[in-house]
C-alpha cells in the first residue's frame, strides 16, 4: 500500500504546485475583487455542474454588478436564476444565494472574510445551517475561501481513492478500510480518517501548513481526475485535453502526451489484489 503522502508527492512532481505562492497561476480562478464571496458563490454553483458553466455564470454576475453580498442580497430571484442558468438547480440556487448574501450582510456587514474568520467548528455549524450548503460545499468554502484545515471529499476523491487504495490506518480510528469499501464510507468518516492519516505523516504541522497541504492535495486530485483518472481512465495517456477555465495560461497543459503519474501505484495495488485472490483460493 502506498501512503497518502507519497501519492501527493507523485502528483505534485507531475503537475507542480497548483495552489499557494509556488503555483504558476491560481488553481481557483478569480475574476472579481471579492475573492472569498466569489469562491463561496462558485462552490454553490458547481454542485452538479461543470466548472465551465460556473465560470460563465460568475462572469455574468460580475457584469451585472451582483457579485457582492450587498448587491446579491437585494437581487431579484428570477433575475439571478436567469443569470446563473444553465447551472443545475438554478431556480433553487438563486434564492439560496440571496439568503446566504443576506446572512453575510446582516451578520457581518457584508464582509465574507469576517464570517470565514470564525473558529473552524463554529464556522462549519453556521455554514451548514445556510441553504444550498452541504458538507462538501461547506468544506470547499472553508478550505479555499477561509484557509481552514479541512480535507474536502468530493466525487473525484472517492473515485481516485477507490482505484489507488491508500491505506487509511490511523490511531484515531484504529481500523483499516479496504479499498473496495473505502469510497462508500460516509463523508465525515472519510474526511477525519484522511486528515488523521496526513497528520500522522506530518506530526506537529500547524493548521496553516495543514490547510496549504489539503488545498494543494485536493487540487492535485481534481487535476488528475480531469486529465487521466476519468470514468474511463486514461492510464497510459495522453491526458484529456479539456480546457475548463477561461483563465489565461490554462491551455499550457494541452501539449502533454505522458501517462498518469500514479500508474506504478495502481499496478502495485493490482498485483497485491491478485496475490490476495490467489491466497484465498
Ligand atoms: S493509473 Fe489509471 S486508474 Fe490508476 S490513478 Fe491513474 S488513471 Fe486512475
């Protein structure tokens, strides 16, 4: 079994830093002047929706002058729904976003950063009480917009970990989950197990360092799953040539022709599985 830290190291060696000061460009493209609120809106819009569609909606909101808590709090739900269309559930996301914006205006004078500065546990509880914010969206907002050390579990994470099978054995949980069932574990169980595993690898890491690691690891997982580990994996490459952002510089990836950086890990896992299967016969 290959530990999480080694998986991360292989991904980072392949893609380079995707977040933080060493990244060539921000992994999360920001087009306006209020990054925390734009990230929050993007995190809600991306539910069941491709990022290309989200970006289009963000740019229309920006052009309409609605990409701030104060402006969105006063917006008409029908107008907002039209602007964010064709994002999935746009007629439900529009009133949800207005309610979130009003919450920020009333409770934090329209400053999303003040909301995000709350202690991690209290912030999670508060965000989860808002409309259109479930656990994954909550953690995306907390990690990327607020810098809190929470590991995001999304569909890409579950798919990749089901395939590469990192061992999740930690003192905090005292149990090892087999790869066959790992991706079906409840959100909170998986998040806590992964955070515990990564902290075991980096004892004494401060919360800021942990947040930086989680942010880049999640970005690396997403990049791998967009380029190589698709529903039909492209293990030997070339990677999918999808350009999913209008942000300048994204097209630089199109020249690559190499294979997935985790091929050796998957091959090792398949060998282990075959050995275990032979042992059971
Ligand atoms: S080698 Fe294939 S299955 Fe394994 S992580 Fe890469 S793309 Fe996915």
